């Protein structure tokens, strides 16, 4: 599929409880301070786990938001257990959660709903058969920054048990939160 510049990428992400957000934010801040890599901070990217990426026209923003609102009504707060620190091609340091039915089902259902209206985004990395759930602590790292970031990330106490409490929809370029919704127990 060719890249259509008239379309933008929308991301749908889960967010965690305040205690976990602080642990993740503290690690991101430490990485930025020690490595000089401030990508996550400068782009004001909050702690999150992206469960879907979709492409559509900027004019379809309200439709994306409506789809996410509809999807969120069937979701409830759920446990996420981060089990280990990993790297992605020595360019990113990530927290990997246990692959639970909650995460896998949420990813699959989101795609079932949104792909009826929109194209897959991010080269299909978030499609159910390809998705690797993760939370990024640092990205766009050079070799030195990668080594330093990994050492800092290893200080996070694992396993880190949290709860996914909110879902949001973002647009990329510039990274902007469009809507955040609380996940409510039924």
C-alpha cells in the first residue's frame, strides 16, 4: 500500500493507574536526564500501551473518536502485568507485559471495529497476528544511549502489576491526544 499524504495515523492506547504512571514517568525522566535522549519528553508522550494504529483522512477524526467511544463501552479496567524489560533492535527500550486474554481480545476487537472504516497503520505492526504489547521507555536511541537506557530500565521493580484504567485516541504528526475515556466496571 502506498503512503497517502492526505491521511494521518490515529493511535488507540491504554493508560494505567497513577502509581504505575509515576514509575514509568520516573524511568523515562531518568533516561532523558542521563542519556540526553528527550524524544518521549519533548513529544509529551504519556505512559501508555498502544493497541491499534489506523490511517484515515483528517476529516474523519470524529468518526475515529466515535469508533473508540463505542469500543470503550465494552471494555472495563483490567490487570496488566509487566514482566520484563526488552529492547527493539537496540533502538528502543520497552516494558513487556504478560500476554493476557484482556490485551489480546482488546486488540482483536478494536481492529474488528475500526478496520471496517479505516486502513491499518504503522505497517500493520498492531494487527492482532503481529502485535507485541509493550510500553516504550525510550526510543530513537544510539548505541551509547541504548546501553544507558537499558541499565536505568532494569531498576524498575518487576513484575509490575497495574490496571489499565483509561483508553485514548491520538493523532500523529504532531502527536496530539484527541480523546481520553475512563474504563468503567459494569
